[in-house]
C-alpha cells in the first residue's frame, strides 16, 4: 500500500512540476480574488514554490479600466519575477458571465495575455443562459495563445458540481478547480463540500475521460497544510487557498477585513452563504446560480429577523458613511478559524506546504 501511495504522489508531483516548472510538492495555489490579490502577492507565492494568481476582471469593453489594470499587473509581475516571459509563472483568473466577455474578450483581453503569456488561465462563472461561452473561451485561449512547444497555457475551470466539471473537460479544460461550499466568496449556490465533491469529480474524470490528462485542484475551506493533505487524499493534485491569503502582508484587503478574519472563529457558524452579501452592496449582476460566503454581520442578522432589503441597505450605507465597518462585507471561508496571524505570502506558502508534508508523513508512520 505504501508503494501505491508513493507512486500516486510521485505522478502528481511530476505532473505539476512539468506543467509549472519551479513549483514544489504539494502544489499550493493562491486564488484569484478580486480586491485582494495583486502582482506582489502572486509572485511571492510563485517564488516560494507555489502558483500565484491575479484577478483579471470581467469587463472587457473597449473603454474598461480593467484592461489597463490587467496589462499593468502582468507587467509588474514580469518585472518582479526578473523578466521571465515564457511562460510567466503566475496565473490569471477571469469571471465570465458578463456580456462583455462574450463580445470583447477575444479582441481586448487575449492580446494582452499573448504579450505576457501567463502559465495558467482560470475561468469561473459562465452565464447559465450562454453555455457555449466556456467552449468559445477555451477554444480561443488555446488557439490564439499557444506558441508551439514554447508556450501552451493550462486552462483551469472553477466548478461547483460534477456536471459542471464534466462540461468543463468536454470543452477542453486542463484543470478542474473543484470548489466546495466551505469556500469564501462567490461560488455555486447549491453544492457539496470538497470531501465529497473532489473524489466524485476525480472518479467521473477517470471513468468518462480515460487517457485524458486532467488535473483536479481542491478549493473551499482549506486553510492549512492538513487541509491540503486531505485534498490530496481525496484525489486533488493541488490545494487552493483564498481566505488564508487575504491576510497576507502583500494583500490588498482593507484593515477592517483583516481584523474581521483574524478575530473570527468557528467558521461554520461565523460565516454564511447568501446572495444578500452582494445585494446589500447594490450588486445584482451575478446570476442566480451563484452566491457567496462571508462573515456574518448585523446586516445578515437583520435580514434573518425580517428587516427589508431597503431598510437594511439604509443601515448599511449609514454605517459605511459613518466609518462603522461592522456591517461591511468580508468574504470568508469556513476555515477562517484556522487563520490566526498575518504573514508574508511566501511564508504562508511554505508553512502550508510543510504542514501538508508533515501530515502525510504522520499518516504513513501510523500505518
């Protein structure tokens, strides 16, 4: 049995290091969180042997400031990594439900990506009414970005169900990011935790796509090395962390959000999934297929008590204008109780990886 386990670990180790040279086993990935990630955070994760992602946005209309931000972020990342270009050893995440993605992504975003050639592209949240979007995006990225053997980007698709994983792979995804409902931020409104989602996705891929080299990354509720070790046991080849990196010293998260995360415990009871987190901020753009998990605030308590959205919004805005952050939205996964200190992103990456290896060795020693 130990020989089998070592063989599987070696295969995963070899594949991730081949796909992403410079990474170490097990692969630790920082999620592409809007308002949190930036080139400094992502490159520090990469320098520490993980794979860092920046957030590329969702509005690609010709006048969108997102396009300049994307170019600036990639340029800074390349500079911070010493001018590396083939490929740039970070990833870029995109939210894909908006009409501007369907209309402008190929002409506005792809040329920027082609100039900098990031190692991975992460796609999330296609509009349910436009199921062909995912296929079109993957086809465009693989055909327009690929440069022979010198550069072939890996395409990751974030999913919250087995059916979505099947669709992603059928459309050409190389990596399935299986996101469980313990995750912070936006996700499938209905789903399962990584404990059941990851192995069922892995089993489906092995049964329905035999011979096809598809990787699974686990996301949702993973905050330390033990969570990564568990994800590997479930069939993943990498662990994605979001909430943990929100309090990295390089993170763009505001101080009140850092304080909320560091003071929260018992994440299953101190966080909640709800579309209210978006609606209270005046954001109704997300399709009903998705919601988000955040720390419970007086806003949510009032919502449960029957306070109308209009009245709750007035309270929210009054608190915001008065400098009271108690009602502000802080996205967070259920692993928040394991997030106890601010650290540099590189140190987080190393500690999580070392913790995973320690957990794996401890299990092997007990057999």
